[in-house]
């Protein structure tokens, strides 16, 4: 073995040992942090009762009284954490002892009205026609409180006789086709009170086939029928066909012979978009694989034409990691 080869071997060995040391240190830090969190939760339990009446001063202009249970409906939100009871003694209060929230009163009252509607519904659901309009002012407040997944939940639109949609976690749903069926779904469809997506992640269960990406919809997503076969180049669309191992883009095949095998393992795909209304950049990333991007002319002739997230599948997929296009809200 030459001196150069020995030097490379020694360097690789050193890096390997260093990596193991760093991983061990990181694991110990994570374990220590988990213990501190557990200790904190033990010594600072959620002592608040759902029947507690909370006096709020919103923006110095609106005083209201609400039940604690109203504010803590979405357990994973920052609003629920704030009013869990753990932080009551440290929250900002006005001179009359009301909890002060530095928020726009009008937007916050819209949220309170929605939460009351949801609380009064036995299934804790509010029909889309009664959900708040996704204005920029309202959605920025929801984002601050991590409430977008609750107030603007995923509602994938397609032929509902072919698939079931089930929420399995905050901001996470599973879509499962009926046995032997294929389903195509888009989000959001026409008339939905929710911002559009900037990013979403889809995990195809082992053995689940299909396609995922961005689809050009000529009817604003109103129709249950999606005409694309997901096996050909489509105008103003971009999607990954898993079985074909190809990414189809606007006017061309962008990538083929991709190293994916949906029959052997779970396949994770991240879809993203960015850019202006005139020209948007779309991308599809397969975990542990390639990222494929394309620019699509979004100078659409009328408002009924949109490029929307799409999933075509036979089996089960899990959708999570939603990022909303809040800056595009009116």
C-alpha cells in the first residue's frame, strides 16, 4: 500500500470515528433534553380546567370572556399551549388583570367565532361554507398561533366513492382507495376557504402506485373528473409517475429511469412551488433521490384556470408537511 493510500485510509478512519463521537454526543444531548422536558411537564402540569373563564383584552380595543376549552381545541397549536394553564402566571396582563393579546381585534374575533362553531358541532367540524375567508391578515395570525392546519384543514377533492380521507394527526391525513380502485384528488378545489399550498409531502405506502405533482386544471378544480392519464407530457403540468419512474414536465420528460421501487419500500415525495403569478417554479423531490424542477408560465387567461396539487393513487398515501401560500391571500 502506498503512502497516499495509507493517508486516505487514515483520514477516512478518523472521519468515521469523529462521526461516531458526534452522533453519540448528539444522542446524549437529545436524551438529556427529553429528561428536562419530562421534568418540566411533571413539575408544571396543565393545571387549567376547561371550564375556566378567561378574560381577554385583544389589541387594547376588545374585551371578551371565553372558556379555556375554547382556546385549547387544537392541542398542538401555540394558542392551546399558551392557555394550557402552565403559563397563566407569566402571561401579559392589563391593569385590570385581563390577559393581553397584541392581535388585530377583528381577525381574532373571526377566529373566536369559528372556534365556537366548531365547539358546538358534535363532530368538531365546520362546513366549508361557514369557514372564515382566508385573508392575508387572518392567515398570518393563524400562522403565528400554528392554527392553519386546524382552521384550514386538508380537504382533497375527487370522486369520494373511490377513496377515504382520514386525519391521523395535526396537519396530517391519510388517503386510502377502496379495494381495487384508483383515485385522483386535487387541493384546494373551487370555493374552498383555504390558502393554496406552497409545499406538501406525500408518502406512498409500500406497494401503492400512482403519481404526484402539479396539475393544470381548466375548470378551477370544480369537476370530480381529472382527465390526465399521468403517463404523458401535459400542458402546464408537472408530476412524477412512480411506476414509470419518470417526471413529466411542461412539453417534455424531465427525468427518467429514476432509482425508485414502490413495491419494496415506502416512497416519500416532496412537492414545492415558488415564484410570481406570471412565472412559477415547481419542483418534485424524491427522498434519497433526485430533485427535478421546472418553470411554468402561470399567465393564465382567466381565473377559472389554476395549477393545483394533485395525487393519483391506488392504495394508501399519507399527506403532511403543508406550507401555505399566505402571501397570495387577498
